C-alpha cells in the first residue's frame, strides 16, 4: 500500500514540476497535459523530458529514473492498479 502511495506522489511531483519549465500558463498547461498523456501511455522518456532535473537527480539520474518508473508501473499493473485517465484542468503560477 505504501509503495502505491509513493508512486502516486512521485507521478504527481513529476507532473506538477512541468510548470517550472514553462514560460506561460498556457505552455504549462500544454506541458502538463503532454506529461499526463505520456504517463498513461507509459512513455517515461517523455515524462522525464518534462521533469525537473533536480527530481531526476533525486531518482538517481535518468537511467535509474526510467528503470524505477518501469519497475514501479509494472509492479502496480501486476497488483491490478490501473490508471484509466488523468485530467489536467488548470495549472497554477509558480
């Protein structure tokens, strides 16, 4: 149960960190939607492309982050956990 919680928090942090790279609110919303879609499609390279470098560093670098995400999502799938949809309605100013 705790691993699922950690994973959800990690995905949220990565998705929310998108706003740090974007210059306008519209860009941030577009990037958040791109990251959300990539997460649902298990396209972790795209997710990491829109993730703060400091978050990737905390995960042990890009290769370690990719491995961690793949392993975590595979484990969740095995346990029956499914992401059906993710709606990004708005983003806040940072």
